[in-house]
């Protein structure tokens, strides 16, 4: 998890790391319309081995719009299970970025 104000080099660092180790970068947006827990797990399972998975602005993924209406179809539990549970995959590096670390659940 990389955090800091906008423009502090979080994404640039990841790009440099990928270049140094000759890795692909797969950018995942949890705010994509129609993305669900199952589709997220599927997307991560087919991501190329020896790649970096980048989830930017993770703090914005689970903000409430109104009571019971979330900005994404991915649940927090689904994200955790995909990242660390039985559906996690090997030979991939995962990075998340945030501008507001104080907004994140401690489980992340």
C-alpha cells in the first residue's frame, strides 16, 4: 500500500519498479460498472503471471453514495477474499494506492 498526496510519485514508483524487473502492469478499477466479487476474482485469476496488479485510489472504492447504495458492486469482504483468501494467486505483486490512508479500513 502506497500512500501520500497527489503527485507524490506513488504510480511513478510502481511504473519504475515494473520497468526495472521487466514486469507488466495490470490496472484494476474497482469502480467499473458491472464489476462484482466474482468478476474481480476472475479478472485477477487471469492476470498474467509475473505482473504487477495495481488498484489505484483504494480509499474511493467503498465510499457510500447514499444509504445502502455503494459506488461499486465489489464488496469489502469480496475484495479481501480475492486478495488474501482461497482465490488469491501466486507470482503476482499487488499494489494499492491512496491519497487518504486514514479513510481505509484496518483490515486492508
